[in-house]
C-alpha cells in the first residue's frame, strides 16, 4: 500500500462563464444588443435610414 494522495478536484470547479462574473455576454447576445441599438438610433433619426443597408 502506498501513501499517495489521490488527486482531488478543485474546490471551486465552476464553469468558465460563472467564474468570469455573474454577467457575461456571448457573441450572440452582443450582436443582438448591437442590432437593437442600431435600430433605436435609426428610429430616433440619429442615423439616417439609408446609411445602414
């Protein structure tokens, strides 16, 4: 019998998104938010309608 310590998992084995912070945006949500911001800017008249195809 040997006295080797068995490898234990890390105490905080959280997913990467949870470890990075509670609020994390992936690229899909970032594109959605950007699209909504552009739409709001066009509807308010700040960006002319013909500028964004």
